[in-house]
C-alpha cells in the first residue's frame, strides 16, 4: 500500500486579491464560455471580455474598496482547507488539501502541480458549490480536465469528483445553526414573525431550460434547513447577483424586499443559501446594498446569517463526503 497522501482539491470561484486585480479577474470571468456563450464566441469573446471588464471595473473596484480592497474568499478558503486537512488526518488515511480557483490564484493547474510534486497520485475534487450548476461546478470541472490535459504529469493523477451535496445532513445542520443564531438577533416579541429570506446566486434562465439542476437543488437545501428549524416563520426564496441583459431566474431579492416593506414586514433574516464563504455577494451585495434597500422599504431589523466559512459542521460535512466517496471508489 502506498504511503502517499490522498489529495483533496477544493474548487472555488476566486476573487481579486487587490483593487488592481479587479479588471484582470473580470476578464477571466467574462472569458468563460461555460457562463457566457456569444455567437462566434471563440472569435469575439476575448474582445468582448476585455471591453466589458474595462467598463465594469471602476464600479466593481468601488464595491471591493468598501469591503477591505480585496476579496476575502482566498484566505477563508485556505482556512477551510486547513481545517479539513486537520479533520481528515484524524482518520486512517493521510490527506493533503489544496485550493484551486476558477478565475484567480491559486489556479487549478498550480494545485495539481503541487499534488504532483508532493507525490500524490489520487485526488478527490470537491467543489465549494453545494448545489450543482453548469456555470459553477460544471465550469470548474471542465477547467480541471483542461489543466490535466496540458501536462503529462498532471494527467497521470487519478482524479474523481464529488459533484453536489445540497441535501447533505451535516451541511444542512451547519446552515440551520447559522439561521438560529441570526433569528436570535431579532427582538424576542417579534422573532416568530421575522421573515426568513433565503438568497441564492442567480442563474440565467437559459441554463434551467437546458436542464440545469441548480434551482431544484437550492430548493432541496432550503427545505432541509426549514425541516431542522421547525419554526413558524414565513419563508421566501430569492436570487441575487444578476449581471447582463439576459433573462434571469427569479424572483430577485431586491424585489422581494420591496414587497415585504409594502406588506409591513418589520424583521427579515436573510440566509445566503448557496454561498459557503464570505465574498462580495455577502459583504457588499447583502450587507450594504440589500440592507439599505430593506431599511428604505421600512424593514426595521435586517439580519444576515453568517457564511459557513470554517463552521465545524460544514468541515465535518466535507470530510464525510470525501470519506464516503473514497469508500465507494476504492
């Protein structure tokens, strides 16, 4: 039996690590044909990506400036990797956990090279997207295969993947814990009337039309959290982070906040259901934009449940998924 550790590759979106990195990060994002498919895209997409990034970068830089001048996603993901490696190395096998970002550093290719240099031969890829979408997990998996194909040494790695865990019990336990803590921030006499507003990252309607399972898996996650909470609170599901002139799934979170304000809702707990670490979507879009929208609509208390980050139940969930995956693929 080999003494080499099992490699675990955590796949995530990535984010700019400085204000200067915003524009090149956006170029990488908008160049991805898995999420933006233009006619004659292979020919014009690079030009389109550079032009759109240059136009969007000034406003996006302002948003990042308000949350510390960089995305916190990499240090948080590295923290998840460290906690997961520690948890896994308490088992019979040895593990090495690395991070590969889809649109920024460290790249997926660099992570694979790290495994090769460490003598790893077996790698389990774990997306930090609990709900599968062609635009997130699918794009990362295809980038992983391209990176392997670019190097004979990388291609010799035995790689398998966990594609989704939207209804994993420990993942749902972790999310439910964060919602309970957020509800506790509401005034006791109004707590049972607080609206639970689950917010997931948006997706173009065209993806759903093509059979993308993301929406059904988001709903499964919401249902699993609600079953654990067993509270009388009303709940809603909305979507955020829309960009571009295409049709997006709805309803949009800002629209729901306006409607709740008109209905006289006083307390809203917003739950970032498809995000497992803080990023611009939680720290700026929810904490700044949506909070202002809620208060303008007359909502008194607007509370966000914290992102999972390195929540012990979430780390246990990832470890359990990996252990079961290895047993099934022994």
